[in-house]
C-alpha cells in the first residue's frame, strides 16, 4: 500500500460487485476510508468486512435516500472527499424496442443517481475545504453510437455531460472539488457477462455488424479501478471536467465505409 488516498473518505455506489468492487478494493488498499453503498446487502457486507470498509444500504434512484445517506456520512465521518458514482445497469434494446419501463429503470440507476449523488455530496465536500473528487462512471456508449443498448447509451451520455457541467459549476465557485467521468470499453464484470449473450444475439441479427473488432480484448475491473484511484488522489489535481476513455483503442479505430 502506498497511501495514494490516505486520509480520504471515499464512497463507492454499486460497490458490492463488478467495477465497484474493484474500486472499493483499490481505494481501501491505497489508504482510503471506504463506504460501500449498494442494495446487494450480503455481498456488500462481506466485501466491507474483507477489506475493512463500511457498508450502507442505498437505493441510488431515490433522492430522499441520498439525503439520508449523506447525513450518515457526515455524522459518522465528518467529511466526504471522494464520491464514485458507479452504480449502473444495462438492458439490451434499441430505440424501437426499448420500453418505457426499461428506459426509466436504466436512467434512474445511472443518470438520476449520478445527479442526486453530486447534488448532495457537493455541499459536504465544500465544508471540508479539502481537495475532493467526484468520479462518474460513464461508458464508451456515452461517446459513440451503440444501438443495442439505447437507454444505457442515453444514460451514459447524460453522465458524461452532467459531469462537465458540475465540474464547471464547482470551479466557478472556487471549490476544491473536481468532477470527471470514466468511459470504459468492454470490461469483464457480472453485469456484462449477464447481458453479453443478449447483445450478441441482437448484433448477429444485423449483418452489417458481424465483423469482429480488430485489435481489442476485454478489459479487467482493475483497468478501471486504477483510473479511479488516480482521479481520487491528489495526483490528478489539474484533471477536471475530463472524460477518461479506457477502451484499448475501440473508439479510436478508423471507420469502415461499407
């Protein structure tokens, strides 16, 4: 442990598994006081006990729950330095097949929750007067058109731009609060494995999308978690309003003209 986030109180939403679990593990390993927030209570409690963190049940889609949660953080720890808005879900559907229920569910967990988290974390972060960092988990689906996860793409696009808006807001107020977004490509997690076959089936139905993507391989949760550690630490003190794309060249590839 090198203590890159020593002395910092760090919240990770959706922290019980997948990318959030990797984030929580590395932040704890680097000296952070970690609060795992999730609805997967058994997994969250087990992970918290394993890494020496705290676990709090949090339905990120409800603003009232966020208000209570931030009050708990203030009462228990006195401050908040790092918020990782990681919670998210994906439901395969395109613009024509996406239902209202699917749209609202996906956006509630990603875009609504990110808004609520930032809204109520910023005042507590400001109170500390210490360098603070908000890290919002977007996706390459928030950068380029990904038709088979339409609601997810919309939500992650919203996360991308609300991160920039919040970063400018805090900068103009003179806060020591930075806000950045992370845009992973294909990372092997329980969520992506669960929907992977559904997406593959949808892609297979469109002959224009059957060509393999060259030069890429799936990433690992730690590939994202190390970026979280960097953004959480004071090493990234001049990184603000940025979008950190971690996709092993996927969005950088040349286009193919049919």
